[in-house]
């Protein structure tokens, strides 16, 4: 149990440093109306142990989302997107449950469930996170093209970084 908590704290610190110190100012404008915004912080919610209750998950997501909003000087946009991601996590886990079921002490990671499973799991939750984030940020579906393009561009880069993190840091 102590190893699990130490692992969660370690990954929280590494991902936070990566997000706030390296990726915060990494927004690449494209054609003056689109942007590649890279977010790896949703990985913290994705890799929490399967047995984590939804209420704890949503609370952690809200508090961490507020921390991200503080660093990005945004009014709750990251918190809202991370809340939706945390809430949908249980639904995605249920939909992707292996035949033998989950061992509840496991974390839903590449190491524990394999590449194909993790790509689908992370892909669904990351694209959802991006769509919610840019929808709230735009606050109007008039900008649906901008929402979709920004979400896809940011998702593509973040998805690759999340995969590299899973491979090289070995969660």
C-alpha cells in the first residue's frame, strides 16, 4: 500500500513538473486561428488505481484541475474538463473490462493491460478531455471547426507524449 501511494505521489510530481514547467508555454499557433495545446495532466486521473471510488476520483480531479487552472490563469476550464474525464473513466473501464475482470489493486496502465488496451482507454478519455476543454473555452458551438481542429491537434501530440511516458517511466 505504501509503495502504491509513493508511486502515485512520484508520478503526480513528475507529470506536474512536466506540465507546468515544460509544456505550459508550449502552444504552437497554426494558421493564426488554431493552436496545439499539449496537456499530459489528465494522465494522473487515468492511472489512478481501478478501485478508486468515483467520489474520490472526482474530488481529486476537481482539486487538481483547479491547480492547473491556477497555473494557466484560466477560470475553471481545466477543472471542468478533468471532472468530466474523471466521471467518464468508470464507464470507459467498464466498457473495456477484460474477460477475467480487473484486479482492483491494479492501475489502468500500459504495463498492466498492454498496448492495445491502453491506446483505446487513453485515447477515449484524452479526446473527451480535449473536446470538453475546447468546447468550454470557446463557449459557443459557432466555433465548432476551431473546437474540433484544436482538440484533434492537441490530442495527437498529447497522446504521443502520454504513450512515451507510459513506456519510459513505466507506471
